[in-house]
C-alpha cells in the first residue's frame, strides 16, 4: 500500500500545473540567479512541521498580521475595524478601533505592516472607506495606535477584488497589492491604481525610480493580488486569484505586465510575464497570504483550505506540495514570526467559510 506522503505527492501532481517558462521580458529583467520553473522538476521534501499549536482564537474576520520587534503581532479584523495585539503566550488585547473603515463584501480593514527597525514609530494599514481603498499610517507608542493619516488615496474600491496586502521591501519601500475592483480593464490602464502592485516611500511619496514617473504603479495586469513576500535574495513574489481556471504565484519585476484580463495563467506572449506556479482548477487553491521560509514560498489558500509549499532550489521553483496542517477550513494569512515559526491564520468567519468552535484562530507551525 502506498504511504500517505506518496499519495499526497501524486495528488499534488494531478492538481498543480507549473507555469511555463517566463516570457522574454522577464528573462531580460529578472534578478541574477533566478531561473523560471521547469515542469516535472521532481519531488522536494517539504519542510518538517514538528508541531502545530493554537496561539489565539475567537477572532472575527481576521485579515492582516504583522509582527512587532518583541515577537507579538498586530492583527486586523476586516469587518470590525479593530486591530488587536496577540502575544505568543496567547494574550490578546485591543490597540485600536480604526475610524473611517467601511466594511462591505471583501473590503474593510485589510493588510497591516510595521515600520522596519528595532523601535518602530508607525504602523501601516490598507483599508476601505466610503469612497475608496487607501493606505494610512498610524503613530505607534508601544501600546496604542494614533489616528490614521492617509498617505495614498484613490485606490478603486468595490464589493470584490480590493487587494489589500502590504509588505516592506529590503529597499525600505512599502509595497501594496490592489485588485481590479471588478472592472477588469483597469488592470491594464497605467494611470489607474487598480489591478496593480504599488510601491511608495514610507511617507507616501513616489520613489524616483518607479517605472512610471510620478506614479505609484510598480507592476500591472493583475486581477486580485492577495499575498506579497520577499525571498532571501530580495525577490518579490505575489499570489493572485484566478477568475475560474487558474490561480497564480508570480515573480514581480519592475514594470512587469502580468496579463490580466487578456490571459489567466500563462500567456506565452512577448511583453507579458507568465506565473512561476499555477493551480487548476481554482478550487484547489484560491491563494491568499504568502510567506518565505526555509527556501520555500508558503501559500495559504482559502477555497482550497490547504497550505501549500512552493520550494525554491538554486533559483528554480519546484513543484508545490500540500503541507498537512489538519482540517482548519479557509486559510487567509501566513507570516514568519521572529522566532522562525510560521503563524497561520484561518478565515472561517468571513461570510464564506464554515465557522468552527474557537474560530477564527492563529496557529503556530514550528519548523524543524
């Protein structure tokens, strides 16, 4: 009889189709040392998850998660507009009720990011108001958050496809994922902030080396990016919802066009960049938050209710594998904690999941 691990690998092969070789534009602009994924790259042993424990529970529609230098985390609740502080020992406290947030559909209080450094002064949030999606920053005194100060406004909002993930890059810039707000043509319009990944300075100013002078746009042609993570070499990866057939993980490069709405999945067309990994059908993934740890991109999936591991070996993306974390329902966000563990957040109280007793919760995955 085949063992469970062999069965899981075979199932993964049937469910997951890696993206084709990245288009010529990526080959010309990709960071040195990165190679496009190859089909049938072979099995890669998944990182050893030695323990899974519950850090906290009874969260309401949690969405964003970011760590403070002391190892505690800030968590945003999409539908309550509350930011909570969660300590590794399970203590939970409220640090802010963010004004101006207007939750509706997939909008509300979304991604969070903490200013890098040993003594952060600012916490950043991506949120939905009555008129737009915007990025704000709030003064942090170590205990409470101040009132939000907008640093980028006018991101199109809708009941769906609001994006929302934030991450600081090794260059000190703040990167933000946006969705097409249900208006697919906006993704290809360079002047629109919808269907893009944006790059701004911590004060909201536009970096001089952005691809379009005076614009926050870093990449375009996205449907609804839900996860952003840098790897150990400073490369930025993004997870993206497909429409009906293909979900994606993309390697983002300055000024890159990722093909939506003309193509879903690999386009194999000059001038468009193909994903480094894809899932089909979308029922097996709907990838949300991502994190980089142990030479892999870890992908939390909503509809698929799975945690995926996408190994990166010698600059090549291998074959994604399912990591067994038990029956947890929808998985929204995953982040690397200061101690090297992974914090994985469920999303069963968001109106689309089936809430279990104690949901929503944060799980700690200890890696061997």
